[in-house]
C-alpha cells in the first residue's frame, strides 16, 4: 500500500484472516506502481516501485524474515519519450544473477533495462 509521500507500507498476513501492523519502507519520489517478483533468484518475493517524479525504479530485496532491505534506486534506460516508469515483465536469471525489467511508456516503444 502506497502512503502519502515517498513510502510503501507492507502488511504481513498473520495466517488467521488478519494482518500485522504495517511496516513503512522508503521509495523514490511519487511511487505509481508496484511489482512483486524474485529479482535476485533467492526464492523470496522482492518489491519494486516505479517512481514518477524521480523517474526511477526502487528495488527492495526480501530479507527472508518478513522484512525488506532498504531501497536501491535505478534509473531506466534513456528514452527520447516523456514517460513515467511502469514495471512489466520483471525477471531474474539464476545463472547470471542479473535482472531485467521492461519500462512501458505512453506513446513510446518498450525500453528494457537491467539491474541487480
């Protein structure tokens, strides 16, 4: 759940139909979308936000204990088209330990960037 400002709250399922209190994590400026995927091939779901005002992607890796590491920001590949980043097709390669995402922007072709 995005909060007002530059943060994201994560509420863990307690397994009894309720959620634990939210834990707040910093993101880039004005997060617009969230992708959940295993970006570093460790078998745990990680988080990535597409940040409109910052024009960055913030990646929060899963620590494996119900928490996430501090964000690391990445800039998408340069594009001649004005856009806000939207993450799509996020994948990780267990052999090369690399990640890719596709940036979709209105009126522009797909731009693919790599991180990790």
